[in-house]
């Protein structure tokens, strides 16, 4: 079996590492032969060679949604693309996703769509506080502006679609890693509590109560006729779950499934797109991660982090850059308190000068 | 970091898969570019290029003990070989291992050393029942002859050293996967119950009570000044552990640590030889494996095996041959009974025509 992965980042890298046990070979499509997934793939294909890449793969999946639509279209036409192009396309423009979710009865925050920055700023005054997001190209907190009613805001690049979301004062953030098989079976990992900072996941841990997340996942995945793993981010307030956004792929908040679970999100995704049997995962113990963002992973930090009991390091092998995800540490513990203590220790090691403790 | 592995079999393959997360690159030394570890290594070196292989590696380890002594010697001279050559050399001739264990106060079965088959047959009559083993080249049950007192036995190839062991009527077999760090810290996975048939491990599961195995492991590893993971096989009778043999490497009976443990034996071995921190592993749940021996792993069997809940398949990608280990299935369960049920189901799927159920 040969699986083609569109994208060469760390999500593809972990998918390849996790899939090797099944004897799967991996093709990757991208532009960087030194990217994480390129280095462990069986075969690397340049972006422009997407036809050969698809032809040489039994199934094709994406580890990143902002990819060449021609490659997706070609893979879909060949009946090889999982999840389908529709599920990926909704992620290319934020307003399409929001409208889709709302129209399918899935709880989302109040929002308006604006056709320019000026219009977005004007509409935003309907809400006490709002977040203006460019519809295209935004992830990891990019292209987002927070604003109170009446406040002034200057946005360059006026001519684009914005989503103006009412600021949602949630109790905490959470996510679910769900999976739908080709036969329509839906299973999920236990949800996790997530802690984002400046729009990037800093750490998270499982299990978290469900708060209706699994039902929402089922509704969304069925409506999209989805195949594969999906990560869905939620705001939880007063015990109710409101969707922030979904990711049509394996997700950073599911990396904890690499430790302490009966199956990782990566193997789960592969088994679903290859039409192999799956069952509901079991979380063996309390499990979480801390992301390593914007700083190099040197021998000193590895030594310190691995000194935390039951820790594992995933070093993506990327060049350090501000706000770039370079790795993460997996942690497991016998109780939530012990796990939070370990997470705190890891954060102090990774971010010694930061307020993020 | 670059780790050199002598040998290209499935043990090296799993070590590479497990080590990728740490950003390690792997060199392998062998004769077959299509062998399991060769296919996932960063660089393959032909046996004769062992000098370059060692020079290009930060540390060197072996996944198989029957290897070119020149390569081991060169690696040891460069200060890169873990575990050391002495620990590996004892495994080249069975009588050396037996004598070493006995001289170091480690409990072994009664034995004699004979310099020919004729002498072995003669000496064997001192015991009611005995097993005659060629001193060289025996593993997975090869070169072994069972004999009762007075019984006739014909052995070709007379001129070799034999170990004549008194037949030991044990209650069951067990093993421990222990690890000694460069600083002399010794930790171990919970022992497992092992079921061998015709000298090959058929299935095993953990945890098993200790019966003194950890103390024996510590004594042996300290006396050898050992670094890395060692698998030690035991006979258990009347609650006491007697050593059958040790393996100076990761071991088939430790594959269950790939599921349901806080760390696998493979990552444990890598962390110890790279002088990275380690702590005592935690077994999250009941965990076992069934070996897939001598039969092809096709889509049908994968489909059936993965239908068992909490199962994982490791497909080594080797050509089927009688008595050849081609893969294994990992199984976890909430109770020993449930695990044994799953093991039984897996055995029926893998060996439908066999008495091994």
C-alpha cells in the first residue's frame, strides 16, 4: 500500500512514522526536500508533479489545507482523495466554513461577513467586542484583530473578505479528535482541554468531559460525507460546546494520542482512509503535550525535558523561527494534578523567560 | 545524532521507527538493501564498509549478535559500541554464556560442556532427560536435540562443542526487558509470560510477577558493565527464576512494550546508549503480542487481525519462509482474561490449521 500525503510538515512526518508499522510506503508532495515529512518519506514529489504523485499513490490525503487546488481536484477525480475536496475547500475561506456550520445547525459564535476591512470595522460595532479575521490565509492566529465597540482600528490591505465574530467569553477551550471511516462509522478520542496563547496551542491534556462535542462531530462529519480524522476546536461556556473551527486533518491538539492511548490520531487516520478496521480508542492514562515553539531544540533542552518522568520528545527537525512549531513533548501521569505539574515543569524548561507558565 | 545499527532485521526496523521522533538519523550495516531496517534507515552500508559505517555514527549498537567480530572490534576501539563486545561475544558460543552465568552466581540449569556430538551423547546419560545444544549458531530452536537417558541419538557434524543441559521441567517461561544506562542506573519493564513452541516465541503477555528476575538482571548487567536493553529469558518453577539465556539487545518478548507502556524497549535502548534520561517504565494496561511466523501477511489477514479491538500490526515486510518471523500483532485489554481471549482469537486467525490455539 502506498499513501500519498499532500504537504511535508510535521503532521505528515508523524503520520509516516506511525504508519511504517503497517508496512505502508509514503509519497509526499511539496516544495522542500528538507522538510520533516520529506526526510522520512519513501518518495518525494515536487508540487508540479502532482499528477505522477497521485497516480503513484493508492490513496491521497492532505496534512495541510492551503494547498494547490489542482492537486486536490486531480486526486478527487481519480477517486483517491480522503477526506474529500469539499471538506478541504471550506477551510480555504473562513466565511465559507462559518456559513456552512451555521446552515447545518452546528453551534458557532455570532458572526457577520464583510467584503472589505472598512465594512468589517463598521459591522463590528454591532457587537460589544469582536474579532475581525481575514477570510483567507489565517491560521495560528495570523490575520486576526480584536476590537471593542467604538474602538479605532487600522487594517492594511482593505480589499478582502473578513469574518467579524462576536467575542465569545468562554470558560475554556477544548477539542475532539474524531474519525469517520469509509463505511460511515464514527469514533473519537476523549476530548482534551486546550490552552492557546496568541492564537497558537501552547499545551493541552486529556481527558476532558464531552459537553456535546462528539454529537457535533458526528453531525459535521456525516454532513460532509467525511473520511479520516478531523480535529474540531470548541469554546466551552456554561457546560455547552460552541465550535470555533474544524481542521480536516490530524490536529495539534491530538498529538497527546501518541502516548497513553490505544491508538494515535495518525494511525487512526491512516486506517480510516485505507478502509482498515478501527474501534473506539481507549485512553490508558492522563496524557498531554507542551508545544515547543520558536526556540531551538538543543541537547540541553532535550536532557532537561526527558528528565521529566514518562516524557517523550518529538523533534520536527525544523529551523527555529519566531512562532514556529518546532516540536512537542508528550507527558503522561497517573492523575490530572501530576500531569499539570509535569506540564508546568516542561513549560518552565522550554520558556524560561516567558510569562507562559 | 546518528546511531549505527549492526544488522538490518525487524529489531533494527522497529528501533528506527521508534527513534525517529527524537530526530535521530540511522545508519545500518548489512548485506541486504531490501531488509526491513535497510528500507527505513537514513543510510545503508555494506558489511565490508564497517569502518566508514562506524566513523559516520555517533554510537553503534547491534540488533543481532551473530555479526562480523571485526566490525564490533572496530566500533569498540572507537569507544562507540553499546553494549560492549564482551556482552555480545558471550552469545557467540553457548557454553561461554552458560559458564559465565554460573561463575557469576546466576541461577542456570545443570549443564556439561562436550567437545563433540559423541561426547555430548555420552555425557547426557548423567541426566534423566537432557537437551543437547550446539554451542555455535543456535537460535530460535535451531541445533537442539532432546534426549532421555539411554535413548539413541544421531547427530551429523560431530566435531563441535555442545552444551548438554539437564531438562528442566518448569511451570512456565517468562522474561524481563531490563535496561542499564551509561551511569549504571538499571530499570526494567514489568516481566511477561512467554509461550514458546518448537523453540520460537509464539505469544506473550505482561505483566507477570517478578520471581526475582529484576535482581538477577541487575547482577548480570552490572557484572558485564552493560549499556542498553537486555532481554533475559527464564524458566519459572516453584516461584523461582532460573535463567535460560540472555539476549544482548532488544528482544522479541519486549515487543508488547510498543503498546500500553510509557516507553517501548526500542526507545529505551536508544535513550540509554545515547546517554539520555530514563525512568522506570509504567505499564498502563494488560499488553501482549502474537508472532506471525512462516505465513504471508496479506490484506485478508490484516483486515481480520485489525478487527480485534485495540490491536496493532507490525508487518516486517519480509518474504514468507517456514519458521521465519514476518510480523507480530500487539494487543491490549483491560483484564488478563480479556487479553488472553484476544490472543486466542489472533492465533486462530494467523494459524487456522494449527494445533497452536
